[in-house]
C-alpha cells in the first residue's frame, strides 16, 4: 500500500494523467510531421525520431512502475464515459463556432469566397457532430 493518503494519491494520479496527455501530444506532433513529410525533408532527423520514441516508451514504462510502486489506483471519476463523450462533442461544437467570419476578420481582410467555402464546410461538420450528439 502507498504511504500517500487518498487525497495525495488522487493528486499524483491527476498530475501523471496530465503528463500522459503531453506525451500523447508529442506523439501526435511526430506522427503529423512524419505523414506531412513523406518524400520531403522532415523537421526531425531519423536519430531524433528514435530518441523521441525511446523517450516516450521509457517514460510511459517508468510512470507505470511508479504507479505500481505507490500502489496507486485510477480514481473513479463519477462521470460515465457516455457523458464524457457528450461533453467533448459539445466543446468541439463550440470550437467550430469560432471559425466564423467575424472572428476571422480580426486577423485581417477576409476573402468572402474563401469565407463562404469555410462556412459551408464548418456547417457540414457541425451538422454531423450534432447528429452524433443526439445519439449520445
């Protein structure tokens, strides 16, 4: 059993979960770079990719060992997976709303044709997302 009390255990697990999100983001950046750079010079050398992959694997393994050593358990969130999914879908819809003409004008003159194309695409994405929201 861990020498940490329940509150300390929850805090350590929360911090480790945030670290894992950063590791996931690093992995995503690497994957996007790899896919976008097919046949082109990439932002990372082969050695750098290897170093990053090794770091990610070792760090995740060490975090797993730490969790075992401290006998930490994943806390019950009290939120169902369905509700969590619904919440993320709602936030995604809010983010799509940020892609409006009024927001884009804040970054400079706006090509109305490009804006109309963007709006049409965003409207389609939001329709699909709202359809899924009705199911969850």
